[in-house]
C-alpha cells in the first residue's frame, strides 16, 4: 500500500492531478494576471476592489482568490514573508497559467522624501536575498518588466495616487538585516544607510524574488510598494487598509492594460490588398483567395 501511494506523486516535481503541493488551485483556475500581496489576510481585502471576488482556498501561507477588473479575471495570491515562500508561489502559479505577476506589498522607505502611504513603482531590485540567487547570476541586474512599470505609473496618475518610480533593496531579514535591534534598546548596525548609499529607495523582503523568478520563467513581473514606514524619518503608518485597497486597484488596472496590449500585438496582421500587391516591383499572385 505504501509503495502504491508513493507512486502518485514525484518527489522531483511533487504535483498530483495537475495540482501543486502549495498553491490551492488546479488547471484552469489561475488567471493570466495575478496580484501578490505578502499577508494572507490582505487577499480578502481584494473583494472591496474586484468584482465577483471569491476565495478559492488556502494552504499554509498561500491564500488564493479570483475576481475581475473591467471584465478581466484577476487572481490574488499571498506569498508569505521572504524569498523561499515567494519562490514557491511564483513557480507554481506560472505553471498554472500566470503570465503577469505584480507584487502589491509594503515597504520600509529609506528615502526621506517618501511619505507614509506613498507608492513606489519598482524599476529594479538590488540583490540582498537568497532565493533569487538560484534564478539570476550574482552580478545580474534584476529589473521589472518595462510595460508593467509603465502601466503601474499610468494607473497611479489616473487614480490620483501619490507615487514615484524607484529602486527596492530586498533583504532576507527583518531585524538585523534591515538595521533593527533584536531587543528593545539593543544595538544595531545601520544597514539601511548602506543600502541607501547604493541607490535604494526602500527595503522589502520579496520583490527581488518576484522579479528574478518571474523573468526566468518568462512571466512579466512588476511591483508596486506602499510605504508603511520610513526608517529615515522614523515614522510608522498604523492604518494600512485604504492603502492596500489602492494597491489592488492599481495592480489590477495595470495588469489588464498590459494583457490587452499584449493580446492586441499578437493579433494577425491583415493580408495586403490587391492594389498593394499590384504596385510596381511586386508581382501579383494568380490567386488571392
């Protein structure tokens, strides 16, 4: 009996019946566009921004739901915190049909000019995490898809949301790695200033992985992050609810525009007219039917 059960799933690629071991979805259940918050609790908030939203399921930190924006299906799936769980989400969602991945999450701003609640459309992620290293060479730049970046910026303007383009540094640590003391009143190393000196506008824990893994799997990816704190000014945003709704709206609107532009570009070019074919230098075919 044990041998029979072991044959149902491969340890190398442990899917069964077209379903992955972590994301609670199967064939045909994942839309081409998926928004990626970190916190599972924020998935449910998508119901306030998307039409016909429903929760498909949850396994561990991966909570997944589906709704629509302007008639286009949108998936929302939490990644959990950090690179390892984010890598799992991207790989399994990509194999289930995701073509456009947009991280919608929080950040700790280190640019003093970024206000609490302001949005940062990420153009590049500086390399500070571990999981992404398996998908991008150590010195390789990890950048967002240009079309996704452009549409996120356009949507922010349309919704009149304060935003800017910028660079995120992704760190596999929340306390010591981001220059926080591990005990109240304890000492710490000012790593935030070091990242700022490299050009980073913020710190987060997932964006590098989203961009690196997506790029490796031919998924168009981007990220829009909201400042829930600013390390330089030492301020913290207590009420994040409205900001999260805005992230869902922004990500959905941008994703739909990227998808529509892509689908339009793939449309068959109409055949040339008979008059065009009869122009000098171009022999007219005997049969145009």
